[in-house]
């Protein structure tokens, strides 16, 4: 029986550590518990909702080929997305190293 409950399409794991959740996920799939594990985080660094919001408010007024656009895109889209991904990954046991 899984320690993770599914409610309204969302997984909830109240009071469980990431290790507990991952261990249960592996057990539910009959994966070897003594094998090495890995975490992978993927985010849309240059696009996604953050980009759409920024573009609607500011980016559309800039020339996409300009240095001003590239600088603003890095500062207002890429940086917040990477900071959010780093904050998320630091919640994982042991963290995920940044490159």
C-alpha cells in the first residue's frame, strides 16, 4: 500500500521526507532499493509563464535583436526561473549541484 495519497489528481505526501516519497515510489514499481538514485529537474529557462508575463508587460516594447532585450530577458525571465529551480532543488535531500 502506498504512503502517497492521490486526491483530485494531485499527489500529497504530508509529513514525509523526499527520501520516503522516493523510496515508496521505487517500492510501488518494484525497483531495487539498493540501486543508486538520481533526481532530474527540468524547467523552461528562457520561456514559460514567466516569459509570457514579462513579454506582455515589457518585452514586446523592446527590439528582440537588441542588447537591451537580451539583458532584460536574462534579468527578468532567466534569472528568476533559475533561482526558483535552485530553491526547488535545494529541497531535495542532499540538494542538486548547480553548474
